[in-house]
């Protein structure tokens, strides 16, 4: 372990130029491969697959590498890094007149999200090879462009490009939903497009307000932070700017009651698209609130936080109940995803290090588990041509591995210890309780609700005897267990959930350092004892 | 200090490693999974016994803490708190755990999914061991949930609809309890700044004003779920859908006792009001479940209600003893430290003996069920003395132990509980004595009907004794059920809690207690023989007094009330909210108001072209235009 740490630190300090270049590579590799796949149509299938594989794999490898370096640098002597930006690199886009330049880098909060994007990108990409679609070349190409947008958005320091890359990822989402979506996908795609575009436009307007009012003539988040810390905006401007950002980002993250695009959108989207959107792209709005909105205009955030908490409780409780009533598996997963956003919003609204820490941890965990669930639901649908919970049943006999994976994913999503989600939820509940006992109790009801709908789905799909429609289906079809190509992406995600579940420090160290730079520790403990200090102690007493 | 810590690490990690190996490689190799799981349980027991017998551990508290993660003000530690209480529980879990593992090697021999079964068993052993030695409440909560998960997994083992429903019920009802438990833990964290059990104890001693009743009551909520106390008891009878070794290990001897263990682990965190609540809950559960035991013919369900009733006993015993230990005159006589442990001692002593005889009862039932091809109706058994002598004799020992016939283990521990009830709270004393009588009565019903008389079904007449791999565990557990009241059966380290912390009657009260035990125990058995008749083919109470039987069988309509809640309230609220969500939030509010601001025109135009790409192209053109403008091209 020591030598690994040493090696990573060495790479961190000696090759900073190379590491920064990797940030570009993570965007360009999928972008180029995606472009190639869409433009050309004469390549043999194997070459297409190779190109796509390269495009899906490179961002994941780079993300793992940079995240390892970032972690190694935390608190290391000599190059002490307390969660601030690293690997910073700037590329002149010719827009400097407007204060726009392509500035990339990672900080304590974005590094784990960047890792999430890489991992889910690879899982979604490799799973996409299983999909039976009309034009796989274009499908893979669009997914790659989406992935490029994701890698760009989560490594942007310039908030214009933060937004731009989000759009780069969003547009392929719309197209894929329209081209490859399931039931009534056109009208759903339209609704989703309208919602998300409106949300994005509102947040863009909010960002432009910050840009204009700050007077730094730069979209650079670092410059903006310095400036606004020095000369905070007047309270009324903060209030309406944050309101705009909250409404915009809130729509993108399906804050209640702006969520109605999400469940049907995810139910209709092709699996890999839903994985990338629910798992990763949705985190854009949260990251915007956590990294940009609240730190730059804290008074505005404090002004809106109480309202936000009640809306977010709506996400947990109202949508939680709605989730229980769903009969369509994918729609249920969509609602469940909306419900979990409520936890993250609640934690964000505490505007404390603890809350933000829990929020970012759950963002990573939810990204992995939601992507996994959408993928498994698709595997079920491909086998049974059915997602109606009332009509499935007894699948465990034909597909035991699928059943095992689904149970694992469901319990991870319900916050079972041993999986990453648990740490996010536990921290969030703790943060909330310090803020308001009532809200915390309301949010903790969620652990019962998510168990109710999750286990209901498991027992309806996998346990018991096949239902009447299923036995009819089984007469003419055989259901097989997972193929190796299906297993691999699922195992990748389960592995990530378990590793973080057992060793949460892998992500929480950098998240904690990052959160401490932007937020304050609060509230103050009421008691005499402070949390025990981070030392291993052995003591013997009678 | 190094050796005991290393041993504890090994005891904790061996089942985890076994679980990982089974999960990765042995899902289809049942025999290999069996060897790994039973082997790891054996190794665990061996190490545990070595730790306790060899005096590698000198009895001092081992307290280790390591920060596992930190986010803002929230810090989470992993660690060990190994004291005499933990040592006793570790002994019970590992000792009973191994013998049940060995039994299941025979019982599950022909099961198709042995790999999955042993995976669950290994996960359980890991989680339960972790629960026992956790140093803080948050860490305990982790293992608390994990034992719940393994219980879920094993209840659902047979994959039928009933098994699935039972597994879901167990998990969800436990989550309801955990809801309160978790709030209690977090509340304690904010009040005390830590959930480390040892630190909490010294903090409460310094600042008793910080301890408030809501925290105590919320912490009890976890006990209600895990130890299946009224009103969260409904999952345990259903949990009998799982394989019988699972019922013995998880739903009788160890996991359901975790709630009682928790009570003892944080005995200093209960206010007087909370202690009253504990006594009340335990007392009600003890009587209520004993009555329910008369209303079922299923051997495992009878034992499940018996477990519920005994768990109520344990919970009440803890409350009574701790309350008694708080009395000024008792503190003056025994010293504050010793008096504070009277509840823990009484509850844990009976917890230990109960683990032996209840595991034995379940394994005996398993042996019968196995021999009778899954016949579970006691009225269709009979004539087992001849065909299954070892099972019958060991089962008889367990019956006598649970009814509290001297000098068997149950006599000593039940006696201690009744005595402390006698000292502390007369009403509860009568209640618990009555329950002891009922216990003897329903155990007598089970025993006289199932074992005596002539075989009353084809399966029963073809019964034959189980294999030795199943009988050896029965014999070992019978030995402990018989002699578990004597300290010579236990390592020295355990005597502190099993003996020194337990108040035993002396002199006149000894005679009184002995008389009560004999009357309740022997009297109950005799009464059972009179009422139910050995070898009866039908429930005579059901025939002679159908109304009374119906009352027993109704189980006070708890299940009906919960079903009513779920179907008529929860599900309807969900459907109504779903409707509102679809049509109000999704349909009118959002789409409607969007229309108000004049976007509808634009949207409908776009939708008329019916083409998303149109929209996307406009967007791209806009971006390019913006770019060109900004860079000064035009």
C-alpha cells in the first residue's frame, strides 16, 4: 500500500501536464469515436465494435486513474491538497472576449462524480452491445457523444462549458429516446425534451446572471468564487438568482413537483440511455447547486433552503408512496430514482459539510445502483417481453443469476449496509437530524418505503409460480440466464457498490475535503463530547 | 492483548471469507459449500472456546476504535467492544451456531440450492458475530440490518409465494423497528457526540441530565422489531417458512435474541419510564404469545409462539432487574455497579439456556419433519418414541427444560427471572408465573400429542430415526439444556454474568420459588395430559370449546389489522397519490402552467412537425450562431 501511494504521488507531481491532457482525452476519445461511428457507414461490424469499445473504455480508465491520483494527493506531505482543484488546464476557445475558456480540472467533490461517470459510461456502453436495435452503429455513436458530454461537464471549471457539455450529453438523449425508445416514445421524448430544455435554459439564465452581476467578466468558477467571496452580491439579487438556478437545476434533477418527465422518460428510453441519464447526467443539476449556486450565492441558498426541504420531502414521501403503486417495473424504477433525489436535495438544503458530504456520497452510490437497476430491468424485459409486475413470476428458476443480481441491486438501492448507498443515506439522516428532527424522521420513513416497493418487485418477478400470462409465454419461449456479455457490466457496477460499501473512505475522503472548502460545519453539537478523533486507540479497563 | 484481538478478528472474518468463497465459486457445488460453511462455523466455535477456556483473554474489556469514514461532523468508527456480556453472546452464537450448522449438513442434504443456503448461513454468522462485538451503535446498526438481510434470504429459501411473502414481511417489519432505532441512534449521536458504547456509559454517568426518555424509547423500537415484541411480533410465526435449521439458528436461538442483547449492551441508556415500557412490552408479549401457541397445530408455529413468549420473558426480565437495581436500598446493599447488572444478568442467563433448549426443540422438530416427509401437523404424528428414540429423548429433555423442571437449565434461569419479578413488581410476577404455567401447558400439548400414542398418518408410521450427523447436535444441546444451570458447563469468563450478576432466592424465598416452579411446570404438564390426552388425534379444546379455540387461533387479529392497514389505507393512499401525481402534477399543473406563459404555442408547433430533430437542429444552429457572434465573426 505504501509503495502504491508513493507511486501515485510521484505520478501526481511529476506528470501534471500529462494528467491534465488526460482530461481532454476522456472527452475527445468518445467524441471522436462517436463521430466516426455516426459519419461512416462502410466499416465492418467488428471494427465498429472495436471503435465503440475504445470510446467506452478510455474515459473509465482515465477516470479511475485520475481519481486514484486525486485520492493519493489528499493530505500528502509536500503537495498538500485539501480538496481544491487539481489537474487544472486551460484551452483558449477564442471566446475570451466573453470570459469563456475551456478550463478543466477536478476537485474533491467532482472527482468521485467523474469516476462515477467513467464507470457507468463503461457499463452502459458495454451493455449496449447486447441491445437489439435497428441501427446499432448510430446508437453506439450517440451514446459515445453523450459520454463525451458527461466527462466534459464533470471536469469543467468554466461554468459556461459546464453547461455546454451538459447540452452535448442531453441532445443525444433526446435523439435516442426518439429513435430507439419504447412505448409512445415520441410524445414522451417531447415532454422530456421540453422539461429538460426549459430547466437547462433557466439554469443557464441563472448562471449568466451570476456572470453579469459578479463583474469579473469570466465564467471561470475559481475567479467567480474569489470575486464573490470578496464582494458578495446584494441579497435580493442572490435570492432571485438562486431561485432561478434552483428551479432550473431542480427540474433537471426531478425535484417534486417538477419530476413528471422522469418516470415515463426512463421507462421509454433505451436501457443504456436511461442508465447514463438516471445514473450520471442527472447529477449535473445537483453538482450545479452544490459546486456553483450555493457557494457563490450563499444568502440566496439560505433563503430558499426551507422551501426546498419541504419540496424534497415531497420527493421522499409522496413519490415514495407513488412508487409503491407502480405496476410497470421500469416506471417504478423511474419513480424510485425520483424518490432518492429527495434525500440528496434534503441533504443539500442543510448547507452543511455533513449534508453535502452525504449528498455527494449518495449521488455516486445512486448513480451506480440506478444504472444497475435499469440495466437489470432491461434484461428482464428482453427475456419476457413484459415489465408488468402483475404478469411476471417465478423467474428465479430460469434465471438465478439475474435474480441474485436484482436482489442485490434492490437492496443496495434500499440502503442496505455493505453497499455504497448506505453511507450516503446514513450521513444524510444524521445531517438532517442536526437540522430538524421532524424532517429527519420524515426522511427516515423512506427506509421502510423503499424496502416495501423494492421487495414487492423482487417477490413478484422472481418468487412463486409463474403467473398465467408467464406460463403461456413459457410454452413458446425459453428464458435463459445471463450471458457473459450481460454479466460483465452488471458485475462492474455491483463490484463498485460493494467496494465503496465496505471502504467508504475511497470516496468520502475527497468529498469531505471538498465539502469543507465550500461549506461550514453545523450545527454545533449540543453535548460535551465531540466526535471521537481519528486515531486508533486501544485501551483496557475493567 | 494482541492474542485475543487477533482471535476476535479471525472469529469475525472466517465466516465472511467462507461466504465470499461460497458466493463466488460454490453456488452450484452444494457439497463444497456445505464443507466450507460447516467447517468455518466449526473453526469459529473452536477459536471462541479457545479464547474463553484457555484464558487467552483475561476478562478485561477490549475496546478498539478506528475511524472508518468521516463526512463533516459525522464520523463513523469501526471497532470492538469485547466485554463479559459480549463474550457470553459470542459463546452462545458460535456454540449453538456450529451444532445447527452440523445438523443442517444432514437436514439439507437433498436440497437443490444448498449453495445459496450455506451462503446465507455464512453471511448470518459473520453479521451476528459483528453485531455482538460492535463497539458503537452505528456499527451495530450495520450488522443489525445485515442479520435482517440473511434472515430475509433464508426465510425465502424455498422460493414459494408463501416464503416470499414471509421473507418480505420479516424484512419490512424489521425495517419499521429499525426506523425508530436509527432515529434513536442518530439522536444519541447529536446529544452525546458519539455512539461509542463505552464512551456513552461514562458520559451518562457524568451528565445524567442528557439522557432523555425519547431516546431510550426509540432505541427500544429496534428491540421490538428484531426480538419480535408486540406489536411488531407478526413476522416471526411467518418466518417458519424457512428451512428448520434456519428457524433454530436465526429465529429461535440467536438473531431474535439480539434485541435482548442490545438491551443489556446499553443497559445504562434507559430512563425509568423506558424501563416501565420495557416491562410492559415484555410482559404482554410473554402472555399473548403463550396464548397463541394453543391455536395452531403446526409444530414449528407452536415453537415460534413459544419463542415469542420466551423473548417477552427476557425483555421483561431485563426491565425488572434493571429497575430493581436502581432502587436506593438495593444499591446500598449490593453496590451500584453490581445492582445495575441484575437485569442484564437475569435476561442473559435465560437467553443462554433458552438458546440451548429452543435450538434443541427446533432441531428435534426438524428431525421429525425430515423423517415424516415434511409433515408439520402434530395431530398427524404420534408413536415417535419407538421409531425415533434419540430424537424423542432429547426432545423430552428440552420440554422439561423449557417448563422449568428442576434441576434442568430452564429451572435455574426462569427461577431467577421469577425471583426478580417477585422482588420488583408483584403484578408482573403473577403475570410471568401464569405464563410459566401456560408454557408448560402448551409444551405438554405439543409433546403428548406429537410423541405419544400410535402413529396417526402414513408418514408417521414410516418414520425412522435421523442420521448421526443430525443426532449428535441434538445430544450435545440436550446435555446443555439439562446441565446449563450449572456453572461448570461454562468457561470462567462467563460466570460473572451467568452467576455473579444473577440474583437467586435464598432461604424461605427459595422454597417458595421452588414450589412455584414445580407447580407451574409439573402441574402444567399434568394438566396438558389431562386436557389434551396423550396421542390424541384431534385438538380436544377445539372439539369441546370451539369458541375458546377460535380465540386462541385469532391471535388477537394483529395480522388482520396490519393487512387492513396495508390494503385499505397504504395501498389506497398510494393509488390516490399516484392519480394525483399523474393528472394533477404531471397533467394540469405543469403542462397547464407551461401553457400559460405562452410556451404552449411554440411547443404545439414543434409537436405538429412531430420531429424531435427539428428542435435539436434549432438548438445547434442557435449555439453556432452564438459562438460566431461571440468570437466576433459578425
